[in-house]
C-alpha cells in the first residue's frame, strides 16, 4: 500500500503519545511459600518510569483472581482502594497466576495526540484506516479495557502455558524458567490467535531496562530473545472499529509480567 503523505510524516516524525502501560509487580519479587506477598499496580512505559497507579474504585475492575492448578480464587473484594499495595496475597506451594481485568472506560483525544498514540503503539493499520477515511483531523473517541496478569513461580509450572480467559492475553508456549535463548508466546484475542499483533518486550535488570519489539505471525505466535534473569514485561494493544455509537474505536490492552532469578 502506498502511504499517504500525512501518514508518512507521522511515521517519520511522530511525537510521544499519552498512552501508558499498566502492569502488576509483587514484593518480594520471588515470594516465599507460606507468606503473603504484596501486589502493586504500576504505570509507566514497559517497566520504565514506573510509579504506583491510582486504583480509585474496585468497581472499575471486573476480575481479580488467583489461579492455580487447583482452580481460581476470587479476590475482587480484597482490592484496596486509594493505596498501594493494592492487595496482600497468600503464597502457596504451587505456582500461581494473578489476573486483574478492568471494566471498559472511555477517552477522547484530539487528532494529533490520537495519531501519536497509534504510532507509539505501532497500530499502523488503524492509522491507515483513518487516512483512507479522511479522518486525520478527527478526534479519537475510544473505549478501552485492560487485562493484566503476573506469574508467581512455584510448583506446577505448566500452569503458565495455559490461557486464563482474558479478552487479550499473552500465553508462553514454554514455562519461562525452562526457556533458553528465546521464548515463544502466543497472543490470544477472545480465545483465538491474533495475527500481526505488535508486542513490546522489556527486561529490567539492576535498574537497566532493555526493550525489543516483535509482531505475531499468522498463528498469533512470536519469538524473542530471552536472557531469563530480572523482571520481564510483555505488552500489547489491539484496536478495532467500535460497534457502539458513542465511540469510534475499541481497544484492548494486555500485560504479562514475571521475575526470574
């Protein structure tokens, strides 16, 4: 496809957007069996410039759960409002996935900020659609939700290669502790593989953050260089045309985090 001059200029000179990642972190990074760990909700740019996010109301979240090989435990009533950590979770012997899903929220950005946000998240197909429909100067009316999960390592690591049913989620095809050199993940959107998804992978070790970017293939799979140690973040945004009259776009944000010694 030949790029429209306005889209080409954005790709070459586009500025920073207002979009921010959100993710979960535990303290300690490697929780001890039998002791509760603290769970923090962070906001920033894939592990960089991290600061506590404001959890104003638990009503803004549709699910907060601890998932083990034995089943799921609903923790929504334990979410702490207006404070960090957002929860204290008992650590079991088995491995655990903590999942936090937000309800749908709405935002409107002016055309320039919306275009910069799309560029930053590498949502080039959405940029192209706006160009093709002469919407470059139209504000972006968007509804969005977030699906976050973090891995807590224990026994039963096969838990991590299974989907937990979030709208948008990243599922490793191998437990991260067993991967060497590279890690392959699959992106699922409403349970089905999502092709051409733009993933950001970040590794934080000794306060130094290194990021890499990949796209999923036709089967929603993506492979990236994996050094194993430190804090890991895998995130993406999927956006499509909204079917609701009060929004033009519907986006889904996803983040997966874990720590490896």
